C-alpha cells in the first residue's frame, strides 16, 4: 500500500489518508484519557512517509484538549520489538 501511495496511486493515497485520520482521531481520545507526554507508534504503516505522519499528528491534535502537549513519534526499535518482549516474558514465566 505504501509503495503504491508513494507512486501516486490515488486509491492507495486515499486509503492511507483515511487510515491515518482514523488513527489520529483514536489517539486523540486516548491522549485525552491518559494525558501522556509522548505516544510512540511502530509497525509497517508508520513507514508510509511524511504525509501519513502529518495527517496522524494533525488529526490527533484536533481531537485533544487545547492545553494538551504531546509528542507523537516513531518507535526507535525495530518492528520485531514486540516479539522480543513476548519472548522475554515467556522466558520469565517459564523460569518461575
């Protein structure tokens, strides 16, 4: 999808834009509930480019309370980080 959008495919762009807006709206609600200083997003879709990130951030900011200050940033670790965490947890549980 990201490759098609990068190539200018109108349908791919529309799908990514809509998904980014929906994610941003959902994040806005979650941010209002827990008031984090930073939200870290990971996974393949986060590599969709600047346009995707702009839509996510702008939509989230639209939905949060006016005084809210939050960073929305890409994960620094690889997409395998959840697998490593699950493996570490499994190892810990097996050692008990």
